[in-house]
C-alpha cells in the first residue's frame, strides 16, 4: 500500500470544506436575515388587525338594505372585503369603490370567492348608487362596532378584509394603495 501524502490530504480536505461552504452559505445567510427580522415578500399592504377580532364571536350585526342580516359564514368559504365610507361619499369615494370592484374582477376565476360589502351612506348620485349595486352589497353596522375602522375624512374609504370564518385579517386605511390591495387579494383569495 502506498503511503498517503499529508500535503495532498490537507488539500483534499480544504476542497471538501469549500464545497460544503458553497452549499451551506445561502442557508446560513437566510437564517441570519430571518433572525434580524428581514423576510422578503411576507409583508402585506394592509395593517394586521391586532388583537384579532372574529365578527361571528362578537355577534357583529350588519343589516343590508333589503332588510336581511349579513351572513359572516356563507354557504361556501368566501372572504369578505368591507368598504367603510367616511362622511359625504362622493367622487373620490366612488372612484375607490370602483377600483376595489375592478380588483375583484381581476381575480378572474377566483372572483366569486370574494364578497364585497359596503357600509355607510352610499354616494348621493343615483347613477353611482345603481352602479354600486352591481358588485356591492349595501348595508349598515347596526351596533357601530366597526366605527374604529371608519375614516373621518370626507369623501374617503377604508377597507377591512375578513376571512370566511369571520376573522378580520387586515385593515386598509383611507388612501390605501389599490394595486397593493389587489396583490394582497391575489395572495389570499385562491
């Protein structure tokens, strides 16, 4: 048997360690970034509602314009996007509501998995009110339990995304980014 050259052995071990380091480096860097609090692509555009609220457990009652009560739990699992209008809903408010309806349409085949609920006084313009009824269920918060999420700025809208079991997930305050809302909807409504 031929004796092993110690220099060649050390050189081989160094190459083995370098190869292991090449494969381990991305995992080590990802772990360090995660511990530091940086995680790409996990932050949504809405603000998480903390502490979590479940509208079914709270018995939050929404009365629709047709006199019925809004069912938080539907016959099939569907998300609800609640639009809460500030005072004097007019042109900007209606434009935001139209943008939300367009975002729902852009969900393509998944658009039926999202219900749109408008709470507040509809725009004064009768043609806008009729146009809203195509996509929106109109109603009111009977006990005022959503007042904290309702904007105080005239002609503005905020939105709350609610899971199919009645759990409020995200708040989109007045002036929210419409494309950002669409990106969030595309992530959760599948």
